[in-house]
C-alpha cells in the first residue's frame, strides 16, 4: 500500500468505521439527535454539537493549510457557537461535518507525498505531523462524544 493510500485509509477508518481503537466519528454520532447533541453534562463543558462544529472547523483549517492557505483561527471559528438547536440546524451541522471531511480528504489526496517529511513554514513541525494530527484530533473528540453519550445514558451501541 502506498503512503498516500495508507494515510487516506487511516482517515476513512477514523471517520467512517473499522477504526482500530473502537467506534469511528460517524459511529459515535449515529442515533444522536438535536436534543442529545445540545445537552451539557455540566456548565462549561462542550456539548456534542459544539464538538462536531469544532471538528468541522479544524477539518477546514487543515484542508486550507494543505492547499497553501493560512486561515485565521478565531475563537468563534475554533468553537463555533451553537445558537439554534432545531432538527434542521443539527442536520446542517452534520452536513457541514461531511463536507469538511470530504474537503480534507481531497486536500490530503492532492498533497505531494514528497513534501510530507518537510517542515511547515515557520514551524518546527512537518506536514506529516499536521495530517496525522488531524486524524488524531478527530479520534480524540470521537472519544469525548462517546463519553458524553455514556454520561447521558445513551452509550454508543456495540457492534
């Protein structure tokens, strides 16, 4: 398997299914409706909905960086506020996540493999670390979502 295929496979497993560690992002979100997504386990702790918006933002940010951009990461872009908690708004958030994942995947698929080990401009970090970091980021938050579901008595179903 080529390095590009291996990275894309890791991305797909983290997002869709068959992740080594357990449930992937879409699996932890399966069955989550707007009510559960908006609930807080306690004040000051992000909701599932906020985490999904955050994941989508970082998918977009990394895709832009891989394409040569330098997106400005504001607090509102990092964790977009959830102002409406309707079924339509939750559907829009889920669609944003899907679009951002597709955009990120395209950006990784187009990224020159020869640049993976090169340092990113003005950073002591390689492009490979950025790409693998976004995969790890998604899995980290998938774990948080799974824990929030368990706290609300709605654990991720076992396969």
